[in-house]
């Protein structure tokens, strides 16, 4: 049985969808990945997966989407996929429409966080919810990572409760931990001059909606209150982000006197060992699905500070595995960071509770197995027709 895993960005395909692709292949499925061209797609091809580059723009350009849709329809008809599994908002809409037009028997969508969210302009919220409702009409199964997203989708009439399957999100806990990366973590700290005080880190796209500016502003406040504190930001904007946040980060780092205390690493492939160098992890996002970076930090055994938004609320137990604060509020963020850093006992307890929570609820192997179970159920249903 042939399955197409479709998303917009090669980073998503390789870093987020590869475990599912591997699980499906081991279960006997013929798996192809399709996304915009990039290194991640090339790496998947090198691992023996089918791979096809079709540019899918992350913007509102209807002409671009029309071209992508036409190319996807031709590709799907030629390859005769049994199931198309689309991911992320734009690729989810374009890909499902193409799959329907191409006559693909089974259509699945994973909502890695619906694009509409708390705080959005009501008219804009209604527009994007309407798009999801329209696409859901010809989708067989919708996986949602956040239970709150599932409840919201039912309330808004996007799809029936039977069609919406809560899968959560997960990481491989065997890849994370301070002990297994101790040597690499120490080397990272030496290279970036992070010795002495606590190390507070951020991992993610350095864009406004990830709260990157709030992190920098909070860092300046914490640095003044916690002697020797150092800060690390791992990540960079994607080419398709259309965000000037990086320039603002560089300006603020100079303006706030953080040049020697804030390390900007850019994109890194050794995140597990970098996380092992942190003492506290911070994710100040405005909008998330179920953030993997937060789970990776918890799997490492780190206390966390995150925003009280969908996804983060499901992963973090406020006061037990970390602290949740309002989004877009660098003062509240700084206060929470200082509170955690002020108590070594609290840090150790939160870190241990966080890893235990990941092992119990967010093990990637369980998430992949659940998806394969539902995909197999849909495949059998379609074969019987």
C-alpha cells in the first residue's frame, strides 16, 4: 500500500515526520515524502524513502497555491497513492484538495496546531476555521496533537468527534538526558563561554510568534538579578518565514548589553547535547500545536518556563514540571525564570517530574504506533470497498 506524507517544508519532513515514515515502512507500507525542495528531503531520499520536491509556499498567494495543486494532482494520479497524509496548515489545505481531485481513496490530515488560535481577530479566526471545515468534509481522518484542538474543532463544527483522533506528540526519550551527553555539553559550554552561572536556553525558529523577542528582553532582566546567568538561543528563521525578528534580536542584544551573555547558535543538528548544557529551558510562544522542543527539554530533565497556550498547557503541569506565564509578557517571563533559578531543589524536582511525564505520556514510539493503527484501519476499510 502506497502512502504519501505531504508537508510544506523539508525541515518538517525530516525532523518531525521521519519517525512516522520509518514506522510505516517497518509495518510494510511504501512511503513517499513530498515537500518543497531542501536538504531534509534529500536526506530522506538517501535513507531509501520515495521523495518528490514540489514547492508549497507558506503564504497567501493564490497563484502559487494553484500551481502547487495542479502539480500535486498530476503527481498523485501518476503514482496512484492509496493514502495521502497531509501535515501543517497550508500543505494540509492544498494537499487534501489535490488528493480529492486526484481520486486518492484515503485522505488523512494531522493538525499540528490549527492556524486559528486564541487572541486572533474574530473575523480572521472564522475565516481560517471555515477553511478547515471545508477541507474536513473530504478528509477521512484528522489527527490532532492537542486535546484542546480536538475540543475546539468539535465545538466549531469542523468535523465530527468520530473523525477527530487525539494523538498527542512525542519524542524518543532515549536520545535525551544530561548524563548521556555530558561530554558534548561541557564542550559546548566551553566554546560559548557559558561557565559559572546558570544557563537558560531557547530552541526553535527565531521568529516573533515563538516569543523570541520576549526571551531576549527577559534575559536582560534575569541577567541583572541572577549573577553569572548566561543565555542561549538555538535556531534561525526558515527561508519561508517572512519575519524580521532576527534583525531585532541582534539590535536588542547590543542595546541591552547582552553581547557577552547571549549566544546565538543558528540552526544546529546536535540539539540533544546542547539541551544537556542548559539548566532551564524557556519557550515563550504565542501559538503552538504540541511543541516538540518543550518535550525534548523535559525529556532531558530540565525545568521549563512556557506560555499558557494550547499545547504547552497539555505538556506542562504548572508548578510541578515548570511554570506557565501569559504570552507576550517578558516581565512575567523573567519573574518565572528567576523563581525557578532561585531554588536548586525546585529545579531538580521539576526536571525529574518533567522527564517522568514524557516517559508516561509523550513517548514518540507510542504516538507513532497509534497513528499506524488508525492508518491501518483506514487502509483496510478502503481495501474492502
